[in-house]
C-alpha cells in the first residue's frame, strides 16, 4: 500500500473511480468507457479527476483524445482488472436461496 493512503483510510478511495479508471485503461478511450459505464464522457473525466486527487498522483496523461498511462497507471490498471475479475467470478458462483 502506498504511504500516502494509510490502510485505515482506504475507504476514502472512490470505488466508482477505480472502476472507471479500469475501464478507461482497458479501452484507452473516454468515449468507449462512458458507453460501457452508461455515463457521459464528462462524468468519466470527473471520476478520474476525483480519483487522481484522492490518490495524490496522476494515472494518465490526457491531451485531447490521446491518452497514455503514467507509471502509476500502468501499475494500478492490471491490478484493478484482476481484482474486478475476481469479484465477477465470485458473484457468478453465488447460488440462489
């Protein structure tokens, strides 16, 4: 865990921001991410800005439609993808009552 986010305050990291970043990193497109998440591209940008502010680091460089993951973004993106895959698998394995 990064020292600027103590374990006890990890709850301050917005889950929707993490999910949004994972989708943006996978598509490398705000528009495609917005379509997958059923929100506007503006909402995607806002979620990314909030997440970067909370984390205290840039996750991607954006210039117009061009985007590139930063070092921190390249570290975080595959970890989030793996984590969300685990969650999807776990939910898929639930049995009805």
